[in-house]
C-alpha cells in the first residue's frame, strides 16, 4: 500500500540553518499491516507520517500510495494525534461526524456508523456530552472514532497515547488492538514506548537520530490477540530488550562523538 524509496528531506529553519531531517528512507507497508515506528526524539518519525499522507514533499526519492506518486494529500486516511483536538463546543457525536461535514456528505447518513463506533469504544452513553465531560482516555477514544468514521483504508497515528497515564495508555492500546482486529486497517503508528510498539505492531521500524534513517525493521512474531503482556512470555521481553539496546546505542554514539 505504501512505498518510500530512498526518501530524504532537507529544509531550512527560521534562522537559515539547513536541517537534514531524513536520509535514505526505504519503507514498505502492506495492506492491513500494523507498522510501528520508534526512535529517539527528533529523528523524524512525525515527519515520516507527513510525507506518507502528502503534507510534505521529499527533497529526494519517491513516496507511493497504491503504486501512485503522492502528489497531494491522501483522502482515504484517518489521522490521530497526541492531543485529541476535539472541538469543545460540539458534542462527542458532533466531533465524530465532523469529517463527514468537511467532506460535504450527509451527517444523517453516517449517524448509524458513528453510533456503532461509539458503542465499540464504550462511549455510547457520552454521545451527547461535550469533551470537557470526558476523561483524557475517553477523549482519545472519541478522536479514534472520528478518524474511523469515513472508513479510511489507512490510519496514521502520531503518539496518540503519549499524554495519558500508564493505566489509561494500556487500556487504549488494548482498545486499538481490538478495533484493528475487527476492522483491519493499514496502520502506521509512531510512539516513544518500546513495550507499546511490540504489543501493537506486526513490525517495529527503528530509526536513528537525525538525519533519521531506518536502522532495523523487526518483524514481531507474537500471537494475536495480544491483550495481556503476561501471556506473551519471555519472547515479548526479548523484543523489548533488543529495541531498547539498539536505541540506547545511539546515545552512546552521540556521547562518544567529538564536539563540533
């Protein structure tokens, strides 16, 4: 579904400095695959998502969606960010239906689908509430419903659970995994949490510090559904430790480097 070939991105900062954000990225994502991207802060994970959706253009290389060059923003995509970004004056249902209105479709025709999504996310009783009446985890579930309302083929998620407490984050990870099992979307998910990456992903793509490069692409051979880490045994821990050691090695390389 997605193919990035030798993709690099360089841009000029506000002070005129040239920033090399990404270099030589080769990445393929298959239909209905769940790919998680991890790496140090500032390595270009979020930038990579923007290239995939068409919000940015590469300086070098090509980005293909279904074998066609991405020359404009992809329409059949749902995006979920670190913040739920819900409109405070609209109800939960109104927020979920917002993409339908933006696309100038009939909200009434999508109301049954919105109700189904809210039920799946455990938010049926809160459809007429406003965002301020919801907890952080509930708001993020509403944002996920909003991303799914158009039934997009592709779901891009940029650290969607980073602002949540540990317990809520675990619950949201299980909720997303369950929804993905039921609806089978292609998902590209960015996170700083290594355990979250291993729990959710079919593959974990590890990036280097800037300029971001893919240094390892690790298939996760754990059975699904992955609802409980304890049931996954030592293999889960082995994957986590492999990725952690790789990312920590970057810090060692930076510390060992001579000053500029």
